[in-house]
């Protein structure tokens, strides 16, 4: 009986030990999956640094990341454990490069889980440079969406925010923040487009400030901000903006015309569109809303043209279209100097001017050089044309032809006379009459 009890308890102990070993071993095997790790800053190999370098590694594990260790991979010197960035999968460490020799160095990041058996590993090379050649230029960053302050977003919606960033060497990453809390909205974004989908659920109603920071590999950063208005979806903005064209103010324009539009909205103007003759010319997102219209040089033909504008708010409301008709007049107005093309006008007695269009306008003017009359001709002020020159030495040269009137009655001396009543060409110079006797 005693032996049976011993065998029974021994069997129970064996079963319990086996179960504990199996469960423990299963847990060990389940947790023993390497974390994945990548270095997100510096964002590329070979970037230059002096003084210090800000390192950011992103580590993910199927259970939990225990720690991330950073090393100088060139000589395997431990640099320290990374500090977890709240709300992200990122771990950061600043490596003081004082005393580090110039040249290429390798950063190594090792991510461990609770088992610490197989760390995930990543590396990035940097170029350690003298402080005299250090990159001290800050990146330049700006918001592209929202593009203006005061844009209305509705609580509970997902709002897309986008930034543009540039740097003299290269942008390492971009972070978005709300109200300068210090906690970024999501993970750093390491490549363009720098866009984040922001869920506004839980954000209080009212005015808030979005902040964007762009970093380069040397740790320099630039910053920009944009205010937004978080509104309740039940009190959506349905009021359209208003717009008016304040320039040009006159009916006739020429050269470069400054088209300026005034716009207002109960929340905020999002953008203004300006059209010329129905063609969209510009979209302006900041006041003054304007467009430089080059009407000369082929930009617009002379005549009437229509300027049109409309304003939008962030809720999508659109103002009524406003328009103004102006007359483009780049060709100077002119007046005719003479009445008919081809007409002539005497220039003294030796020649004449001819009416025609001798310059770039559309008007008629007299020729600048006179046409000389032929030898033996003079310009008649009666016909403004060249005619045969008259002399009084012989009746044969008065005119090319002429006609006589009737003979007069006999004079006391028995003579009769008659006069020339017509002559050709018209306007030739003759005495008022030529006496013929018989």
C-alpha cells in the first residue's frame, strides 16, 4: 500500500514537472522572435556631422521591445541605451562626437526583447567632419495643407496635413505636433511627401495650432505653424465667402495690369481663383489675392476682356462669381491726316505728297517725301496734280486742246473775236480768254 502511494505521488510530480517545463519552454520559444529595427535618423549613409549626431532607431517586436542599444560599430564601443519617444516606436540617442576621429564611422542599433537572445540589428554610416566644415544650416519647412490659417476642420474627421521641406544637404525627417505638446503626431516621416492623416476625434473644439519641424542629419531643424479651427460637425459652416474685384478700377487698361481681389469669410478664406475670359489664371491662398496680367507682348489683343473671381472657404463654400469688363488698349489711338488713300497734295509747285499708311498704326498720313513733277509740268493747286506748264509766248503751248466760243459781231474796224470756253487737261494754266481775229 505504501509503495502504491509513493508511485502515485511520483507520477503526479512527474506530470506537474513536465507541464511546467513544456509551458515554460513554449513561452520561451514564442517570445524568442527577433525584434525588427531600422535607423531612421540619419536618413541615409554618408551624411556629414560634427559636434554631435542625433540618432533615431525604430524598433518593433511581436511582444514588446525591452531596449535599444547603440554602438560605434567602427570599434564596437557602447554608446548607450536609446530613450523611447512617447507615442511612437522610436528610440533616440545623441552621440557626442568630441574626440571622435574624422572620417567614416558606423552607427549600430541593436533591439532586444525580454528574452534578450537574438537582437535585431541595423547600421548606418556617417562622415565625421571638422567643425569648420560643419552643416549649420536649418532646413526650410512650410505647411502646404492647410495652406492658410483659420481653416475649419470637423471634430471626429480625419484631416490630411502636409508640409514641404528642403535642406542644403538633405532632410532627415519631419514631425508634426499639435499645440506644442512635445508629443509628435505619429512617427517621424523620413521621405517626401511629408503627409500625415490626423484623426481629430477627442480634440477639443476651438482654435488649435499645428506645428511642423523638419530636421537634417546634423540635428538642425526648421519650424512652421498653422492655426486651425476645430468645429462640431453639427454646426458645420454653410456660409459662403464674399469677393469683389478692387483692381483694375478703370475701364481701359494697358501693359501689366495688377488684378486684385478682396475676399472675406465668417471663418476664413481658403483660396481665391482669378480668371481672364473664362480661363483660370491663378489660385491665391493668401491676401492680397492678386494676379499680374501681362496684356502687352501678345498677352491680350486690343478690345474688351472679362476678369472674373470667386472665393472658397475650407468647408467648400464658394462665393458668387464677381466680374468686371475692361478694354485693353495697347495700340495708341490715331487720327487720319488725309481723307482718302492715294489722294495728292501739292508740295509747292514742283511736286506733290500722296496720302497713305506709312507707319505702324492704322491711320492715313501724307508721305514724308514729295513726288516731283515731270519736266515741263507744275503742280496745280486746283487739282493737286502735275499739269503742263503754261507760257505767254505762243498760243500753241497754252493747253493740249481747247474749244472756242462763237465769233463776236464785227467791230467798227471790221474785225471779229472769239474766246476759249474749255481746255484740257482740266486745271491747265491759261489766260481767261484768247483773242482770235479775222
